[in-house]
C-alpha cells in the first residue's frame, strides 16, 4: 500500500515539474533600423496564450516549458523559439519580401500593389539609405525601369534631368513632382526625409491632367508612428572626392612635334626646331583638378507618437566642395522638417508637414567654349602656370592660340559667383470620415522661395586680344521671389457589395496658383576692384543709373477630377478617370481641356482554372490608355505684351521706347499625350522572384514650335519681337520595359536581394509644321547648328556631313565630288572625305544628314544587396547603350593642345583612314561632321558599399539600439569608349542636349559613415 502511495506521489510531482511555466521577457526591434516595435504579437503555438509588446517594444509572457513562441507582425517575417528556461531576450524581426498587400500611392489615394492596373514603380527609403545620394534624383538612376537621369554637370549642387520613357517634347520634358500632395522640387529634399518615391509612367497619371504628360513622381515623406516611444536616428558620412576621369592630352614633346608637323604642312616655319630643348611641361588638368576634396553630411531624425498624436522632426547639413576650384565651386545645403499628425476626434484627423531648405552655391564657367575645362584641355603644355614674378602667365596673343584660350588657373581665381536660396514649403490637411467608407480630405500645399545672386567681374587682363579681358569692373545682382499654393478638396467613398464587388469613388477639385517677381541690376566701377566691395550700392561709376530689369508673373489652374475603381473579388480590376483643367496660360478659346483614361487588370492566378503550383505563384495582366497634358510652356504666349523695343521721335529727337514684343498666338494650347501601356506582373517561387514587363506607346501632339513665319507686316523683325509660337509638332516614343527581381532569406544569417531592369526605347518625330520642316538647336564650334527636330528622325538628332574616310592620294580627290562648296577651295591627301548624300556631284550643305542620335536605344540597371549576419554589401550599376555625343570641347586653332588620338593621324598614304592630317592651312576638316560624333554608350558602377551592424550585446542595453558603420565609393568607374569627361551628361535641352562642350565630370567619392539609432 505504501509503495502505491509513493508511486502516486511521485507521478504527481513529476506531472507538476513537467507543467511548470517559465518567464520569457525582453524587447522586439526592427532588424533593419534597430527601432523598437510596439504591437508585435507573441503567441504560444497551438495554444490561446498570447501577449503584445508595449509602446517601447518590451514584453513579458509566462509559458509552459518546451512550448514554441511565435513573434509576428504584418510586413515582417515571423520568428519562432522554444522556451526552455526563464530568460530575457532581444528579438530582431526582418522585413518580408515585398508582398502583394503592400500599399502603393497612386495620386489622391492609394491601392494595394496587387490591385494596381498602371505602370507604377516604387523606390523605398531602404534604397535611399543604401545609395546615400547627395541629390534625390540620383536614386532613380538604374533602380526604376523607363527612367533615365542625366547630370547637367558634376559640379556640386548642379541640376539633374529626369526623363520618363523618352523625350516627348521640344520644351520642358521633366516630370511633375508631387510632395505629400503639392507640386514641389525633388532636388531640394533631404533624401533621408523620404519614405517612398512612386513613379507614374502611363495613363495612371491622368488624374493629374495637364501636368502629367511627362510622367508624375509622387514623394511621401516620413512620419511618426502611433504608440511609439521617441526614437532618434543619426546618420553621418564624410569622405573625399577626386575626378573620375582625365582626358589624355599630348605631353610636351608630342605637342611640339605635332605643331612642327602642322606648321610644315601649312608651309610655315617650324615653331620648335629643337625638340630636345622642350623644357618644363605643365599638366593643366592636374593643376585644375583638386584632390582629396572634402564632403560631409549629417542628418538627425526624431519620431514617435501616442494613441492620438504622431510626430517626426529632422534636420540635415551637407557641405560639398568642387573638384575644380574648391573654394569657387561648392555647395552647402541645410534642411529642417517637422511632421505632425493628430486624431482631433474619432472622425477628424490632422496632418501637417513643413520643410525648410537653405542652400548656397558657388559656380565656375562650365560646359561652354571658354570654360575652365575647355581652357585646361586646349592650353599649351609648354606654358608655365606662373611667371618669375609669381603672376599667372598669359597665353600668347599670336593667332595660333585664338582669342578664347586663357590660363584656366587665372580664370578660376578671377571668377566670383554666389547664389543663395531659401525655401519653406509644406502641407496642411484634414481627413474627415463622414460615414463608414466615406472620407473627405481638404489639403493646402504651399511653396515660398527667395533667392539672391551676385556675380562680380573684376578688371583683369588675360593677354592681348583675349575676348575675356575686362577693362571696367562691374557687379550684377538679382533677387527672385517665387510662390505657389495647391488646394485640394476631394472625397473617397469605398463600398463592398455582396462581399465580392468592391467599389472606390474619388471626386474632387484642385486649385493651383503660382506667382512671383524678379529684379536685377548691374553697376560699374566696384571700389578697389574687389569682391569684398562688390555691391550694387557701392558701384557708382558713370552712368550713375544702374542698368536694371524686372519681371512679374501670376498663373493659375482650376481642376476637377473623378475616378472610379472597381474589382470583383480582387480578380477583375477596372479604373476610369477624367480630369477637367482650366489654365490661365492659354487664351479663352483653349483655356479648358479634358483628360480621360481607363485602366484594367486581370489576376489570372485567382481564377479557378489556375492550378496552384510551386513555380508561378502570382500572375496579373493589365492595360491602360489615356490622355494627358503638358502646360510647361512660356507664359502669355496667347497675348501681346509691351516687352519689345522701338525708336520714336519726340521734339525732333530719336528716343528709345517700348513696343509690342513677340507676336501672340491666341490659339495656343497645351501639348497633349496619348499614352498606351500593356503589361504583366508575374511572381515565381512563392513570390521570391518577380518579373514585370510593359510595352508602351506615348504619342505626343501639339508640340509648341517657336518662330513660325508670318507676314513681316506684323513687325516680327523689330527689336525684342519675334514670330509666334504655334502648336505644330508631334513626336512618338515607344518601347519595352523589363524588370526582374529575386529576394530571399537563404538562411537565418544570409539574405540576398538582386534586381535587374532594362528599357528599350525608340523615338521618332512625326510632325514639324513650319516653313522649313525642322527646328534647329545646339551649336558646334563658333555657332554652327548641330542638332535638329525633324520628321522621321529622333528628337534632337545630330545633323551634319557624313565622313567616309580620309583621302589617301590626289587620284582619290580628283575622282571624288568637289568640296569647294564647304568653304575651303583646296582639298589635299589626308583631308576628310565626305559623302555625297544627294548624289549631285558636289559636297555642300545639302549633303548634311542624320549622323547621330543622342537618345539611348536601351538603358539598364543591375543592383545587388547581400546581408550576412552583421555584414551588408550593396552595389548599384547603370548602363546606357546606343546614345551618341558630339565632341565639341576642342578648339581648332593651330597652337591648341590636342587629345592623344591625333597620334593616329594621317601622315602619308595608308597611315590612317579615321583621323585627318594636321595643318595650319585652311581645310574643310573643321566643318561639323560625323568625325566629331562618338558612340557614348557606357556602363557605370554607381555605388559600392560595405557595412557592419554591431550586435546589440556588444553595444549594451543602455546604449544605442543600432550602430552600423560602413565604407563606400560612389561613381567608382565608368566603362566607355567615349573620349570626353562624362558620357552620361546632358545640358538638359531636348534639341542639342548631347553636345559636349567639356562637361564637368562627376566626382568619384570615397566615404565612410555611420547610422546610429537610439
């Protein structure tokens, strides 16, 4: 009996021990940011026992020994652990691969990614954090298919141009940027303030009507989270810059030998009869380009929230000096941002976002004949930088050096340009839920900016006869005030019928106004010929009155829009939009326009006949068609203004006065775009592999063509007047976009994210209805037009003579058409042979033809992100294939320096068929031809970065929640055969943008940085 009682007691004790609970406590953080995560569910598997983290991410739960705990939160991978003993732990949840439930901003609303029926691409804050771009636009290059970003210059603070699906206009071709609902400027934002960038590329942008033809970029800034304890993140990086490229100019001996040959071929005495006594040689590019040029950036962010209020505050500081003349070309930017959200009641919510931006930029003369780099390339390497007195040397006045080439170091030292800009912009919005499913939003966005510029021209002598000599000092100052506001009032009603039919109705209006003033003046005889005294109030030279100018503008737009979105069980998707715009930029006859569009989608993978498999996990087909507009044109083209000049007789004396300016066109209207897109979204292997394909056609009509000839009796030839601008052009862009991504956690420690995209593009002008059938632009040499817009050709194609090789002997010259119509009466062996395109037996201007296309046939990006334990590695690359550029940074004067490709010049029969002879004599070799057009295809490693995030155990609980250190290189290397500084640069002009006057190269930047979260 005792033994039985003992056995029973033992079994009870064993049972008690087995069922004993353990206490698990700790904290849950985001793996990527180190921020605490409130609201994370902690549940015991196969049980009803559960808990939730508090607003600091802390938790505590009592569970049976041996049970499995599951930590889960929407958008993050679940984490499981077996509870074996009481302990305190830290759990870091990782974001899941992008899911179909991800919300995408589409303009005046949002949709789940699965339901989007347009061509939409998103760049996340995560991507911006990896790239660390100085300017936001750089983050779109290579990360979004169909988007091409070109630099206007590599100088600090220089603008960048965004082109979405080609160039659709001969005017302003950049997309409209909407920041939290209002029209803004992308380049002024601190990249670390951005949560997402959404690019609308097709008819999905029709909700924006007359401002959507060039595409729309929607920016959402970061906001605080509810029930989140204040978190602080501090990001800093510093580094140094250097030029990414030097051009191979001739050294001293090569230069002297080439001049000897050139002078001998021209029948002149040799300038260097003794090549052994060349003496000191100057590498002018080494003199102009600085090394170890500093760059530093700081930004701090605070965010958090309670049950009713969310808040976020950030500040940033960027200081970047230029690689050419660091103290004369630098950029400083400071920003501050405040975001507040408040639940004023259960039905009323307030959202505000205010951004302040200040920047100061100093610049040098660049991308033009006579720029600093132009002079560095063309000046003689045998000239010293300074003379025996320590003064800058002067380029000789002989005709062999021309009148443009000057000492570039003196040019830098004597350049004084300063520009400062202050802007405050933001939005105030209220969301009111009237009834279930119906929300009314009122939102006011605003921009107000003030800028001031000052340039000083000091008395300076660059040498006898130089066109840049200044004999009288002057100072020019200007101030500009620009303002705009956007008021949106719209309602969104969502309704589900019979659990299958889902409707969303959007109805609203937008009021937009922009206005501003500008004032400029120039004064002469600056005291002491000094920048310190360069002020308009002190420049009191005769005449005492300053030359001054001013302007004022006030433009408005009133819009109404509506959108219907419908889906059946999330399977059949449909959207229809219409917008009515009225703009003061156009006359009464064309002030109003309507922009309709439709989009549709079909989720095949939700169909009953679609068999579930382990390969294709999601499939959607979609199509869109719509009409959009572009009103980015000059103001008041429809009406006459008194901004011309005329001479009148008063009291028997001639007096200069005001007259009617450019002839108006009351029928002028906005450009229209018909956009068609058909696409497919496919996900494979449980959404680990994504594939997106789009075929698009963008047909732009009513392009504005300036200077359409009319009767001279209307006064178009008067000073300040011109022929009218008329809607007389059409252009078509069509192509294919492909994007492939792979994202997976290969193990608990190793994660991979790889993306590739490619865009194939064709551009063709279909109409130019003016007297000539073409529109010229750009310039080559001293003014020859080099680019055109013409029917059947790409926008801005290069127009010149076609080179067929080099004449090898006199017999070939005698058998070829005469080139005397080009200017030079003498053609000799070694000169360029031009094609007789029209077969009329002579070479003249009528033989000019298409010799190059500045628009790339294909662009692509390849990006990789690897994470292993605490290490992370990223690399971003971009490639442009098939674009041409014009080499126009060389001055064709006898004594100018050359690039070393001239070492392969023609020196006798059979020596060269690609580079002509050198001579001081007159030839036709300098006429614009395909000899100066080069393939500018390139592939660029844009960003490489290696980082390490320290384990929280090493940091300590009382310290930061995350510490990441990294090192990286931006603009690491460019693979190209193009001879110039930057094959990816453009002036931004639709016609002539690919002409290279010596683009300031984008700097290579080596940096180290840290991301610290508290």
